[in-house]
């Protein structure tokens, strides 16, 4: 697994043995291509990576110029891997700040939002219940984590039922990457 673009391009990242399911290279490339079409670049953006695993998604955003990247991961082994990977990427003199919240996503969403985010990537385990996912999305909105112009990307198994966005959100599009589907949404204009 490598950083695809930016100041840390080509750096090889560690993965987490057995504890997480990494986003495929194809899905990662598709995700960042879609986000670039929305934002043009990542300079100055605030990026939140929920259920971060190895941290590869957030660190890719950091490499591409995001000014703040927050990763949330409760698994202790995954958190150690994120620390190793962030140290490696930060050696490339990334301009932004990276912070790991070693806690559950549910606990993170109960604290005051450290900032509001332009991009929120949500990649729970594929067996994570839809009801819990919707609760997380509602907490993001209610807690002030989501900027008005934010894009929220949610990865789910392609074999799962089609994701329906909860009240307050509207769908932008969805992209299938083999075993994964990434659903893109934003806040609804009528809120």
C-alpha cells in the first residue's frame, strides 16, 4: 500500500494484520479522483477519517495538502500502525497537521467537534449495522463536524443493500469498485 500523490508520493505504508480491511488501491484512487473533482485540490482542507484502519486514506489527504487531518480508530494494533505510517508521511514535510484519536467513532462523536470538516470519510467494518452508521451520520451533522459545503464519503460492501442517506443529507453519487461501493453525499440544502 503506497501513497498515490502529493509530497509523500510513493511512500510505502504498513498495513494492519487481520484487524482491519484496507480500502483497495482502485477504490482509494477513485475516491481521491472524485474528491478532486469536487474541490480542485486539498490545500487548506480539513479531512476526517473515521474507522481509519491503517490511516492510509487520511495520510493520502495529508500528502495532497490538507491542512488538518484527524483519524479516529479504536483498535490498538491499528492505532500503532497509524502512528508508524503518520511518522513516515510527516517526514516528507507535509504542510498540514495530523492527529490520531485512539477511541471509538461513537465516543469521538460525543466530544465537541475539534473543527468542522470539508471531507469526511466513513469506512466502518462491512458488518457494521446500518442503524449504527445512520446514527453516526446524524451525530456528525448535529455535532457541528460537517461544513455546509462538505462531502461525506461512505464505503460499504457492494453486496450490501443500497445505502440510504438519513434525514438532513442528500446523495451526490455512488461508485462501485468491485467489492466496495463508495457513496458520496452532502448536507441537504433545506437541512
